[in-house]
C-alpha cells in the first residue's frame, strides 16, 4: 500500500474521525446520552467509515492528486484532533 497524496488525505480524515469518535464516545460515557453527543459520535463514526473506503480504494473515493491546500487542511485537522484528544 503506497502512501500517495490521495491515500494520505483519506488516511488523515480517517484518523481524525477515529480520534474524534473516541473523544465523543468518552463524552457519552461520562456525561450520558444527549442528542448532541450522540449526533457528534455518529457523525464522526460515519466520517471514519467513509474515509476508510478512501484509504483502501482511493480511486473510488477521489481526492487530491497533489498536496493542495485541502490536503494540508486534512492533515492539520488530523493533527489538531489528536492533540485535542490527548489534552
């Protein structure tokens, strides 16, 4: 599996979805089931599943072929999501 810019873009979004799903899952366990918590958890789980398809089959999902500003935004968002989870 070669890490092309397209696959890296989807991997960054998948990582962001996974870290935020974990974060919202922890929030649901600590605070309880609230519509906002559950909606955020479901949304990030959906992002993780959709981005997983992009990682496994980048030709199906599309994405940037080069390191564009959108590519960098996905990578920075994944890094920021990881830092937010760790804090």
